[in-house]
């Protein structure tokens, strides 16, 4: 009995692969499968958010996207295109999280006076500090305030250990025990430094722990 030709083997392999490809593509429509393929877990506040609310499909068909990328690669096109989905940017985040009381709006960090600070903490975008699919929700050091506030002056300073003393002593970890970065928690900063939140509670919060500032917000996030 003659062995099948190489062409016949390739054809049979292709035919056998078609059902698997179709089945795999079909299963990717299920939300649970999408979450399983994500880079990491969603943060607690986003467990009910659908992937499509942040990940928007790129323009054009898959063939057009591949063609455009190929043309860019060989110099027939000036710019490339996004394949599959558009990048998640701060615009996507701010569609839900823009607040009128934002203490540190990201656009401010584009000012030249912050150029040195953003080399250490890139607060020009939400994703410069926050990660959705990762082991922690804030990827910065707990003493990050030192990058901008070494020269802060508080008039009529009401706290028991004055801000200039805390700065002089390098106690930058105390900032987040009394103040939340965005200023949106309904949290009253204490006037006695020792009554601030435990530093370990802050560290835990930055790595997806419980929110020590409380669940009450001055402005709730919007739904897209």
C-alpha cells in the first residue's frame, strides 16, 4: 500500500485543524475564558467590568491590519496600526474615573517643572502608576511624595509634628497614612501624626489589599 504524499498529509492536517481553530475562536467569546487569558487578575473594584469596556477593537479587519503593518515594515506606509485591540490609555480610564476634585490630575505632570519627578514616577498617565492585570494596583514606592514635595510650605500648619519637620526627618512614608493620593476618599486627615493609618495597611492596599481609607467616596466612578 502506497504511503500518502506530503501534500495529502498537509491537507489532512489542515482539515483536522479547522474544527480546533473554530472551537478555540468560539470559546474566546465567553467572559470567563477572556479573564483566564488576561495578563493577571482584575482588581476587586473591576470584577464586574467587561473586557470590552477597556479593550476596544482596532479599526479595520485582521487582513487590513496585517497588510498595514507589512506596508509599514517595508516602508510603503508612514505609520503602523494597532493589531487586534487599541492600547488602553488614560482616556479610557478617565471615561469612568475623571473627578472634579482630583488632587493630582495627570495633565499637570506634563509641566516642565515635573520633568525630573516623572523620571521616577511617571504620573503623566494612569498606567504610569496603576496596573489592572498585575500583582499590585499601584507600582510605586510608598515614599513617592518626596519626588515633588520636598519644598512644600504649609501655612498655619495644624498637625502636632509640622510638615517641615517630617520632611527634614525624611518621614515620607507618613504622607499616605494621612492623605490619599487622589483626594477622593471621604477621609478626614488626622491632626496627630501618630493617629494616621498603620503603614502596613497602606502597603497592603498598594498590593491589592483592603482600602484603609474607607469605602465612601466623594465622587463615584461612572459607568461607560
